[in-house]
């Protein structure tokens, strides 16, 4: 029986996901779940921030290729982070468990939203879509 020949991954497959994802999430369990799931997809680097100031520091240190922003962070909202990412042309999506009850600024009305609890398939589609649109660096 002939052995199966493994082909090298195509460039499209290699770039199916962003290389560096920033997760802004204040719930440690949810952040760890996101991180584990995203790393399982083959993303090379995942960083996590729990507060707005910490996210700004991480963005200044090294801009991510994509970001997931929990809308409600302790006593803060992530909209200031979204403004910064938008100015830097870095794609991002909001994450929320509040559904349509969240009032998004008009500037972000067209941004993708990942509902909590999320499915791995929905997260994978979101990350793939960000790369397919050529929006990651």
C-alpha cells in the first residue's frame, strides 16, 4: 500500500489567520478560552489585556494583526481601544454577551460582533474573514 504524500501548505492556507491577535477581555476564564481556541487554529501569538490602559500599552509595544474587544471591561468600555485600532487600520471585532442591548457608536455600527457564548466555528470564521479581506498586515 503506497504511503500518503504530504504536500506543503499553500500560501493561502498559511495565511488563513492573523499572526498576532490581541484579546481585550476582563473575564480570565473567557480570555483563556479565547486564547486556547485561537492558538489551536494555528495563530502564532495571542496577547490578552483586561483593561483599556493595558490594551493601549500592548498596541503601542506591538500592533496586533487583529483584535477581539469585549465591550464591557470592569468599569470601562472598549470603544477607545476601537478608535485607536481604527486609526491604525487594524481590523477588530467586538465581543459581547449583551446582544442588541449594547449601544455602539455610529462609527462602529458596521463592525463584526461575536456573541458570548461564542462557538469555535464562529470565531474561526471571523478570524478567517479578517484575513480574506486583506485587512491584516
